[in-house]
């Protein structure tokens, strides 16, 4: 394998267990195996990768969903490997911690940008290059959210590679100074690596906890409650948005800035 494309074409099926010709033109990314399982059950579509690092499924409309795991290195990996199928658009369905009063648990967030605090994206562009979504894709998703009668927030997401930082008071103060609306571990990486690979990309995040409050740190119990209350709507919005893009034939073109 002499170039990146050849490697990606070999590794994407190897990581997911799904043949290359099964991937659709629009992709949903997530960190959660239950999202992929629910997608598979809903469309009675084959689920691949049960014993692989990633799981994937494609419905009859040509929409693919992939659980790529947690963290920015995994996010970079899947965004590199997706060059093998050259998707029209990629939408990340993830969770984030709310950092403002306006980002309450259960809110949806369409990030306008992300702070590159994870380090992984430094391998792709200099630090001064902003991590941005594809505006046209986010505009389309926002319209679908409103059509469904939901509300959403916009703002900047801080992406970090740290875990168990909630106890770190200096870091919490730093987050407040950045004025970010939320924090996660993947969004900036997806935006930057998508930019590098000329893949149109976006993120629809679900606020799952409020880590800046003493009793707001996510627990197994609280995360289960969030999943039960809002994950179905979260997945539904992703499916509807990407399906409608496909039906409309809309081209979410990527341009280097």
C-alpha cells in the first residue's frame, strides 16, 4: 500500500467489518453502540463489526452510521479512513458537557466552531487554523431541528483529550475564560481532519451533564437517564437531516479557506 487512499480502503473495512461497497454517501458518526443498534433495528439492516474496534450499519436509503469509539485519536482515524468512500457529508452525533446556564441537560448544540485543546489536530494544521463545521450542512440540520419543534443552542465547543478533569479547579477556571458553551473530546478533531481531507462535516451535540457545577458531574445513573430521555430524538434528528440531504440531492461542497 503506497498511499493514504490505499491504506484507507483496506483499513475502513478492517476496522468496521463492513465491505467498502456497503458504505453510503452520507455518514452519521457516534460514540455509542446503542445508536448503531437502534439504527439497525429500526431499518432491519445488517450490523457489522460486532467484534471489531468500530461498528457500522447502512440502511436501504444509503445512510451509514458508525460507532468509532471515544476520543480525538479515534475521531481522527475515522475521518481519515472515510476518504476511502468519499462521503458527501458527515454528521457527528455526540454528547457534551454544558459550560453555561444556557446549555442545560437535554439541550441540542450546533457548534459554530471548536477550540483545539485535544492536540491530535496539531498533526494536520498549524494551531492558528480554526476548527469549523461546514456551514451549509449545519444550516440544513438547523432547519430540520426547527421543523421537528425542537430548540437548539449555538456556540463554541472546547475539545480536550483529558479525562477526569472535573476536579481540576484551574482547568475549570480556564474553561470559563474561553466562554465556550460546552466541552467534549471529538468535535474539533472531526472538523479539522474533515477540513484536511476535504470532507464536509458537522456536529449535533446533546448536553449530557453540567460538569462546572458541584453536583453536575456525569455518573452512570445520570448518563442512563439522559440516554433514556433524549437519545432517541438525537438519533432521529441525525437520520432525518442526512436522509433529507440525500433525497434533495444537495451537495454540501467543501472549499479550502
